[in-house]
């Protein structure tokens, strides 16, 4: 299962609230069409089989079951940079499981 840190979930929630007030909309991880082996983010509604990540009771991230399997053991985190919030995807440390 993909893990999302509390800080990353909060930043995702803030980004969604800046775009829409629709509680059915969240960010979906999608494979990048222009950059192989990279992911993008898009606003979308939940689909059957999605892994759903919540923050403060709000759905913030949808991941398709296929992508969720490919990202098993990975962690999404974020950090503030001069350019804004940057999200990262890293492998979960073996001793953290």
C-alpha cells in the first residue's frame, strides 16, 4: 500500500480547497503522458477500486488499484521550497514496515 505522510495529505487538502469546494473532487495520481516513469496529478472523482487517502475527514488523493499495486511500499511526502510545495515519492525504509 502507498503511504502518504500527514504533512503531504494536509498540503493536498489545501491544494484541492484552493481549486474547488466540491467534496467529491480530490487529486488523482496519474502516469505522466510526456515523461515516462513519472507521475502527475489531476483533479478527479473517486472510481471503483481506488485507494483513497483522507485528511481531516476529506478525501484528498485517489490512486487506481493498478497504480496502487505498482506503488506498494512507497511514501509520498512534501517539503516547502522557494518555488512552492514539492511532493516526493520514495521507497519506504525496510525497518519502517
